[in-house]
C-alpha cells in the first residue's frame, strides 16, 4: 500500500485541482503522442535515412533548453497554472506545422513541430514543479513524482497506442484533428484547476524566488540535480536510435515495427516507477548500485533487441524491460529535485535540471548522429551509451552521500 500508485491515488482523492491537472495532462499527452506517431510514421513512410531519424530526436530535445530558461523567468511573474495553460494553447497553434508538412511533403515542417513541443515542454517543467511544491505537502511529494511519470509515459502510451491502431487506417490529418481537440480540452481543464485552488502566493512573493547556485548547494542537492542529466546521457542515444534500429532490423516494414516499439517503451515507462515504495524514495536516491544497475539493464535490453528481431514479441519485451528500469531513475530524479529544494528554489532547480538534461541528451545524441552513418545503429549504441554509463558511474560515486 506504499507504492507510488497508491500515493498518487490518495492525492487525487484529496485535491480537486490535482484531479483536474491529471486529466488535463493525460489528454495533452495523448495529443503529443499522436503528433509523434504522425511525424515518425511519415518519415518512415517516406524512407527517411537513419541519420535524419536520429536528427529528429535531437531537434525534439535541444529547444527545451531555451524553454526552461523562459519557464524559470516566467514563474517569477505569473502563476504556474497560467503558464501551463499558455503552453497548451501554443501547442495547439503549433499543429499547423505538421498539417502543412504532410500536405506539402515537407520534412523540415514535420521536424519543426518536434522542436516547438520541446520548447513548450521546457517552459512547462519548472511551472509544473512549482505547482506541485505549492499545492502538495512534503508527505504527498511522491504523488507528484508519480504524476510526472504518468505524464511522461502517457504521451506515448496513450497517444502512440491510439496512433499505432489508427495510423494507416485513417489519414494523418484526422489524427492531427484529434490532437487539436485534446489540446483544447486540456486547456479548459487547466483553467478549471486554476479556479479550484488558492495555493498561489501574492504577486510580491514571486520576487523571492531564486535560481540555486552550484557553489552553495549541498552534496545531496548536487546529486539530485545530476540524476536526470545522467539518465539522459545514457538513455537519449538509445531512444534516438530506436527508429533507426527498427529500420535496420526490419527494412521492409520499419514503420510496422517502430510504432509498436514506441508503445512498448512507454508502457515500461509507466510501470517501472510504480514498483517503488513511496516511503523509501529518499533511501532509493542514495543507492548507487540501484541507479547504475537500472541504467545497465536498460542498455543490455537495447543491445539484445536486434538479436531478437526475428521474434517481435521478444523485441517488444526487451524495450519494455529497458524502460521499466530507466524510469525508476527518472522517478528518483524528479523526486529528488522536489524533495531537496524549497519553494523559492524548486522552479529554478527544476529548470536547471531540465537544461542540464537537455545539454546531456544533445551532446550524446549529436555524437550518435555523427556515428550512425558510419557504424550503423547497433555499433553506435555500443560506443556512445556505454561510454556514458562509465561517466555516470564516476559522477554518482563522486557525489555519493
């Protein structure tokens, strides 16, 4: 009864605004997942190169850096729920890009929507962290971790699940229309949530919010900020290479394999953190062997996947296990930031962790982009991710408690 799932259910029963926020982000994540299906499905259908498929992942990551800077500054002036509402409306308008990209057979427009979603995700992250810190008690923070994990996973679990079923059966434009409706509904629910809560401070208190400086942080706080960038260093190259791996494993039907793999990936992302005991989260963040073991299991499953290409079910199981493990680290990273920083620092700390995560993912994915054309997807995965795992091991032991 102490799992993150039960912590989430208890918080949902206690807070009306939390229930509205959950529904809003489930709907928004469904739409984002549909957009991802449309983008990658069309790229695979148009026989895009492995390098371009990997570049698509990079373009969906790098703009988050600028978004987190904007989000951190805006949190000092505007209530965080208003920022989340703004992000949903901007996401709605961004759907013009894939719509025109499909009509004009324009790959840059398809890739552009990935960049806009990354930008908005970076803006929303510190606002979401501040909302949880202000609205939930310290004992309820594991529920916020479960919520962030649910948001992260449902983007592909729901959106890709629907997209896998419908892609090829209905037009991409129809999927984009469903996506637009999800953004409208999410914006309406966020507006309702903002009217359900009085947790926000007066305007003058926003000025007290600060961005934490590395030199003044404790070892535990530094470690908390480094967990998500560490996960990105190991996981981003593998996740970026997933469509290219599918193309290499089954060139005659890459879209038919890649989209179920994305669905299996997100199912693992959702289930992994729910296995954690909500009352032992602080203890888990201190365990180097747990963190490194999860990252090593993630890489092992990805490396085994091409050898299992003849068995679709085994390939899907490998991806499920990989992200079951990786999202344990994700949950502990998000919890660490919420737990270790107070209200005036949490939006800045969350934005900083997002930026470092973005930089980490960008560097490792850029290297993967350069090597994929020369070495192929599998050997690139060996070179980049295992080097990252060794580096992460050194960082975790350097900043151990």
